[in-house]
C-alpha cells in the first residue's frame, strides 16, 4: 500500500467512524470539497501535507494521532 492510499484510507475510516461525509470533512477543515474528493481519488498520485494538517485540524486531532495506526506502521520502505 502506498502512503497516499494509506492516507486516503485513514481519512475515509475516520469519516465513517464519526458518521461524516468527505464533503462535511472539507467544510470542517476549510478546504474546498473538490480538494477533499481529489485527495481521496485513487488516480491522484500526490497528497499535500498541508491539506492533511487541515483535515486533522477539522477533525480535532493531531498529526501524531492521525499517523499512529497500523496502516502507516506497516508501509514498505520507499528507498530500495
């Protein structure tokens, strides 16, 4: 799994747990819905750490809380 895939999966899981939509996440975070949906799109390669931080702020969680999960702990090393 890529870092981008793990990030999108984590946000989708949190939204599901909190019973909010991606659109609501965007509104809570001060991000446009198109940016939020674009970040969740499998075809998009890059993600913005600033957008990740805004999403975390909107969800009232720290970056540490967001990245502290099995998805990120089990990522393969990028340098081969």
